[in-house]
C-alpha cells in the first residue's frame, strides 16, 4: 500500500510538520511546471499553482500548499525523498504530501506503490521566511538516486481560503485544512484579518471583512456560502 494511503513511520513526523502551524494564507501561481524522476519510470510534476496557508486557519506556521501530481509507471515501489524546498534561496522548512482525494497526510520521504498515479496532491511546506514572490526550487531523490530538481516561478500570492486562490477546489481547501489540524477555534473579542478561518458551532468560516469578533458568535449557522456579521468581522461559511 502506498504511503500516500497510510502514514509512514520514518521521515519528518506529522507532529513536526504541524507543530509550528499558524501561517498567513496566500495563493501562488507557479510558472514552468517541471517533470521529475523520469529516469526511474515515473514523474513528479508541479501543477502550476499553489496557496499560502494562513495564520488562524490551521496549525502550520508560514506555510505553502503547492499543486502536485505523481506517477510511478514501474512495476516496483519507489521511495521519494524531498531533500530541499526553497523560495528565492530561503528554506521553506518541513514538507509533507496531502492526498486530496483521500485526505491522508504522508510524511517525507514517502513511498508510491507500483503502477500508481496520484493526480491530486498538495505539497505542503512550513516556516517560509516571508510571502514574497520568487523562484521555488524543490530537490528530491528517488530510491536514493541522483538528486532531481524542480523549479517554478511564483509570481503572485493569495489566501488558501479566499476566492483568489484557484489552485484548489473549495472541497480540496477544506481537505488541506483538516489534514493540517483543522481551523482554529473562534475567539471572542479577537482581531481577525481577511482570509483567517475559524471553527465554531461545528462549522468552518473564513473572514471576508477584517475586524474584531464580538463577545459571542451569532447563531444560527448560515448555510454553506452564507455570511454572518460577528462584531465588525464578516464571516463566510465554507464547510
């Protein structure tokens, strides 16, 4: 079974990846998608888009989620180890892979079963030094072989939970947030920025107008897509 379907024992632990989570969320349009490990019979490809993870939406600190796909066309398992992820030369920290079709988070390195394709993945990073545009460089090995390099230009950034992030569908955005620990609990009398996400009354909301929350959250919950005014914050229910 692929480690994208089951948590592996080695590599960077989920706790390590999620422990520093509290990022700001910007979406990234990535130019020049690049292939990888072709020599081993498979491909790893950046899809051309991504998003930055926000401060109050989950527990990852200063992270990105990049659109990714992977394919192992051999009749043997392959182990992929991402050894470096940088933006304009600055390390992005720990990495993990989220299978957007199953919601499973696989730590790095991860193993792909023979003759397996994963068209809908998110490569998640943490500890970005800032959210500026730049050149994304991913280095990795396949079965401990020669280091492969993926590069992509990151020309813009937008929030994962906002409409400006087109890298992932609304359902995939929820999957990413849940895999990374879910939205943070709502806090009364707290300042929120546009794109911040909270969990309250069993629902997930994203701030569309910045402001300060009230003493209690308004009830009842609106339907998904509906909005609610909380103090001076306007929330839209996304899940």
